[in-house]
C-alpha cells in the first residue's frame, strides 16, 4: 500500500482524495498557491506546502515544483485529481521518472487518448462507433470544403487536442466554414499549443452519456454503468445523473461493452470515463477522460464503490476488488455543481469573499465542498465551489430531494448558480427526461434572477453581521458569572 500521497490539486477534489486516503490510513500532503493560503484543503491537510504565486502557470501547473514538493515531504505517490495537470502526459511521465507513482493511467494512454484524431482511429480499430468525420491532412482550406460536403451540413470544427469547448465551432452552412476553421485553429493554438482541427458531423439535439470504467494492471477492466451529462452550459456539465432515462437495458449493455472495449484498446488502467453522444437511438464515441470525473459521486452513490480508493489500490499494485458481475446499481442519483458565477450575465465568474455559507444536510444527501464561511474565492482558478449529490429510490425522488437541498443552500458575498439549478431541475422538460446538450439554450435562454423581497438582503446582511460579531467577540457572558476560555475565545476549530 502507498505510504504518503501528494495531492496535486485544490478545492473539493483535494478534500475528496484526502478523505479516501485517511480512511485507508494513508497521510496526504496538500499543495497551495499564495491565493489559497487559507483554503479549506490547506487547513485540513496532514501537511501543506506552498508552491508559488496565485497564477496557475506559476504554481499548480508547475511540474517541477509539484515533484519537488512530493520529494521534500517524503511522498511516494501523486494524485492529480481533475483539471490542471490531471490529463497531462508529460506530468504523468515526470512523476514516474522521479521514482514516484502516478495515481492514474500511464503517460502513453493519456497521450494516445488526448489526441482526438488518434483516439478516433483507435476506436475504429476496436469497432466502437464514432461520429462521421475526419482530418484534413493537407490542411488546405479547399479540402475542408470538400470533406464538409461529404459529411453533410451542419458540421462541427473541433480541436484535435484539449477539450472544454475550446477550438470548437458549429458550422451550419458552407459560407461560414473557412472563417470557422481559421478561428478554431487560432483558439486551439492559444489553448493547447496545437492548431490542428478536424471535422465531424454536427448532431443536433444529442444526449451526452458517459460510462465510468476502471481497470487494473492485471488485465481486469469493468464499467460501472452510465451517467447522463446532457445539461450543460458552454460545453461544461452542470447537472449529472444516473441512470439515464434514454437507455434500454439492451442499449445499456451494448454501450457498457463498447466502453470496456475502448479502455482495453488504449491499454487503460485506473479510473476513466468513456464519453458518447446519443442521437436517435444510436451512440457514437466522443472521447475518453483520463482521470477521475467531477461527477463520479453519482456512480459511487448507486454502486457503493469508492472510486478514489480503487484508484489508490490499483496504484499500489492490487487487483480490482470486484468484477463486472459484482456491480449492481440501485436507485437514482443526481449531482449539481455549485459554481461561483452569475447565470444572469452569461455565467461570468464571481470572485470575492464568502460572508456566509450554509450547506444543506439530510438523509441520502452528500456534499463535496471546498469552501467555508469567510473564505475567499480567488479569480485565478475554475469557479467550482462544491457539489451536491442527492440519492433516491427513483428519479423523481432524487430530483425532489435535490431541489429541496438547493433551496436550503445559502451562500452570501458572491454570486452562484444555485437558483438557476433549481429552475433547471423544475423545468417540465427536465422532469419528463427530455434532455439534450442544448437544453439550456432552448429552455432557459434569457434566464434572470427571480425577484426577492426588498427587505430580504438587509435581513441577510444583518444576520451575517450578527454572526461575524459573535465569532469575533465570543458568546455573550451572563452578568455576574465568571467568564471561561470557551465563552471568550470566539470561533475556533481543532
């Protein structure tokens, strides 16, 4: 078993890894930038080490500083979490070259799956269905026109490297193709240092369905069924659930087998996600995320399997602790991502101090959070704050439990998407299961914050000030009674 793990990340995913490691009696080391001096993952770490100034390029993205931190603190393994360097093949290789264990797939697997064109070819050989399309190897703009005509409009211009919607353009007609190709090339070069783009058939109103896979170094590969991730804004998921309302038992089995075939084709180990587009009863390979996913808790809730613990066991050289026949999902789980952003103005990030935070608590409810009352949300990183995961016997119960939880979620000082999530979950089309990746653009295109009573902000501000005063001065002391340390200390924690 591993002796000590460096967590090369921040926020709620760092805390999630810490929790799993502690349950396995493995100490962890947190890294942090100057902007995260008082971040929750730093306060709760067994050890924490400063790695640089606030910009990620000078801290969380510095491979040399992360490896130095691991060596300095006596770690024998590194967990990348998600985001930052989690899918960086050079980082994975550098960790191994330093004599450490990378808790994730091999650098070779990350590299082969990170290039979407190479991944498409790999999936073709593995007989996994892919979206019609291809590369223009000449790079000639006239050849793009010829390929687009063969595919049929609308088409999608996509960057060969990276993801997150960068280097991507929807092209409805030929007169917009060349401009879109050039724009996508520039964006791809800026984001991924690789201007290569390719074309795919654009599927209108597809669903985004992914399958969790996990594999060990002994040839055992299984899937843990699907997650529906169709509710997205700007190509980023905000609501995920399992199971999907779109799949029949037969389709579920076929897609699960395809996901396993995809993982085996890449000689994949550790946890990963095979993503598909689902359109008119057919599924098409989209990509493989070579890391633990933000939405992994819904799979854990329905299967009872701790994916991070399994990652650690695999990295320790152990076999998977279960087989495909051991996995029997139950009930329904829904996850909502809480972001520091303002949905009313195009989901722009909202940084600043959280003056007051109250996270919900109930049976069959899980909160993965990286924030607390009084903490600062920096401008430098992804604005995800926490995740709320609700479990129910069926989709209706899971959704209702989530809506109630979000109504109990209070965060003051910054903008968040909580109210927007409630409106998404309450929409009749969501409740009926009619989901697709353009759901928000069609059903909530000009969303605005619901009006609230004019006295409510004053009342909330007064409550925050009152709480702040109590935390600063300590509890009130009864007149004439001797004061004690606990009455005068104010806010504290072990």
